[in-house]
């Protein structure tokens, strides 16, 4: 009976150890999967943010270039008008 009890105790201990190991492995796998999912989500969000920033920068560059062109055109027109006024009003032909 002592041998049977000892064998039963060993079997119970082995079963408990196996169950604990399986539970630990499952928990580790779940944690790893969660970490991987979080990392993937963070990377995707970062890529989306970077892409959005790049698009905004490109749009800002386009807007800035348009504004620069408009300013240059306005300055040229003002210069032409000033030169014309200078020739006609401030320096009339005698």
C-alpha cells in the first residue's frame, strides 16, 4: 500500500507539474502574441502618421510654392506699375 500511495503521489505531482508547465507555456504564448499585436499596431500607426505628415508636408510645399509664385508675380506687377508711373508722372517727357 505504501508503494501504491507513493506511486500515486508521484503521478499526481507529475500531472500537477505538467499542468503548471502547460499553463505557463500558454500564458507566455498569449503574452508574446499580445506583444506582437501591440508592436504591429504601433508600427502601423507610426507608418500612417508618417505618411500623413509627408502628405501634409507635400501639400504645404505645393501651397508655399504657389504662394511664392503669386508673390513674385505681384512684385513684378508692382515693379512694372512703379516704373510706368515713374516714366509718366514723375518724369514726364518734355
